[in-house]
C-alpha cells in the first residue's frame, strides 16, 4: 500500500484530493494529513509561483521520510493582472475567510467588463531523496457580478463555468471533481506518480 502525506489542513481540499487521487491512481492508498504525522504550525509559503509553493509544502513530509504531496491553487483574473493568484486564500487580509475575499474581488472588479479568469492548481510530490514531480491544471471561467450557489469553497460562488452553465458552487462534487483545475492537475499527476514512486523503491 502506498503511504503518502497530504501537506494541508484545508479539509475541503484534502477531501477533494483524496477522492480524485484514490479514484485515479488505481492503487490502494493510505493518505495521511500533517496532523497524522505530528506536524504542528503552518508551513511558510514564500514561493513566487503556485509551483514553488506546492513544492515547499510537499518538502516538509519528505524531510520526515514520507512522500509528501501538496497542492497550491488559486484564482487568476485577467483584468487584474493575474490577481489574486498565489495570494488567493488571504487576498483580503485578516481575518482570512471566503466572504471577505469574495467581497474584495467584487470591489476590484467593479465596472470591469472583461471578467475572464481561470483557476490554477499545481500538485507536487517530493520524495525523501528530494526528487520532485509537479503537474499543473487550469480551468477557464468568468467572474460573476453576484455570488451563486451554496456549495464549494473559496471563490466558487463567483466562478462561472460555461460548459455546464453553473458556478463552481452549483456543481455537484462529482461534476467538480471531473472538470476542475485540481482534477486536471491530478489527472496528469496520477499518470506520472506511480513511476515516480516506484523509481524510489
């Protein structure tokens, strides 16, 4: 059985990754969290890109002898020059929460007609020997003027996905896990991960 550590405490993100990874990997997985391996405190994400931050987070479990897996993800809005980008989770500052972040995004988009955006997810795995695997996924959409839907998290209520005519907050978990940026990154990740793991044995 593969034993891996997801370097996250975001319960929504952990659940999504577990569901997608377990379904796609074709292997029986034991997926642990930072809490499960006794890691307390936050991991400082001081990278300049989603890729760098994902590797930084995955490197901590790797330093403890595990294969670490981490996702760094966020929203990139074209008219805002890519904001909120790597600062998506703390866009509005303290207190960090989804409502404040969404409110700030709508304020910054006031009067803006180009509302194209995309969600980005970078999934990284780091082995104890330091070797890393990083895969990126993106999902295009547009930013609405008002939130719609009660599901999901983060910017999901503002992110309109044209092919399904719904916001991410209106998708079922199955729908979201089939088309999201994280699903796309993990699909590629799963294709490469088993060889990446077996190479270390």
